[in-house]
């Protein structure tokens, strides 16, 4: 399973963990540590001397399932959600482009369409829009063979239109759920089902503080 939705996201997570002194990240061939899926064959080794890895995992999971679900953490978890969303969109658009044999250079048109902390569209809306847009790109490419510029224009013009269609669709008909062809990353799965109880809301709801507050609950006191 990939650590994060994108290679860049994976490297960012590894950098944070290494900066905190929890792990050491090695280049390929430098050590026999754990392989990092989605990070150019890097490996990592646990280096924190204060507790064994298995104890840290258990304590962290317990914290995430209890204290970290306090509504006071809602703004922090919203920030994580807002950081994950662009990575998820990038990964899914790249996935669709490769299915249709388009080069990754078309991804250069995506950043201009992403607005920071955009709370209008859910990830499911973006997934539908990426899928439909790349299909349109494929159709245009057949009509105008070799015309890269018109295919690029199709991406930048069709994606916003499809997003608006998805947002206004009846009962979320144009909201795509996770696909087996592009499995969740470990970070996505932990965030949506362990760190927070978002579950399907991660896909079908836009990232807002209201949504995060609605799913978080105060930890129950032991009886």
C-alpha cells in the first residue's frame, strides 16, 4: 500500500518523521530497512530510542481512537484533510491519464484549477470530474491527432464544468467513491477511519470545519 497519495506526499511524511527523530530514511541499497511504497525504493528504519516500535504503534492507535477525537482537534484534522485533498486529486487524475495513455505533462494544468482550502467540492466530485474530463480529452485527441494544445485546453475547460455538474447532481449521482483500481494510501485510510471517524464522508463531503465537528465526539470516560 502506498504511504501517501503521491510521491511528493510520501516524501513529505518521511521528512517530518525523520525530523522528529522517529525514523531514518535511506537511499536504495544503503540499508536493509523497511521499503517505502511510492518513494523511489527508499527504505526506512525505526530510530526512536524511547520505546519499541510495537509499543508506539499501539499507544498511537489508542490516542487517535480516543483523545484525538475531541472536537478541539477539529481545526487540526481539517488542515490534514485540506492537505490530502489536492494529493488525492493529483493521484486520481494521473491514474486516469495513464489509463488513456496520456503523458504526465498534462498534470501541469491542474494546479491552476485547485483553490487553497476549497470547500465547494468533495473528493468524489473531483474523481467524477477527472474521469469525465479525461474521457473528453481522449475523444478530442481522436478528432485532432497530435494537437496537444487543444487537448490541454480540453482539460482546463472541461474539468471546472464537470465539477459544477457533479456538485449540482441529484443525490450525489456524480460523486465517485474509492476505486479498486487505485487503492487508498495508508495515510488516507488511517486519517479517515482511525484518526477521525469520517469514513465515507471523506469522499462524499467537501472538507469543512462543520463536517469535521459533526463526526468528532468527546472521548467517553471509562465507567
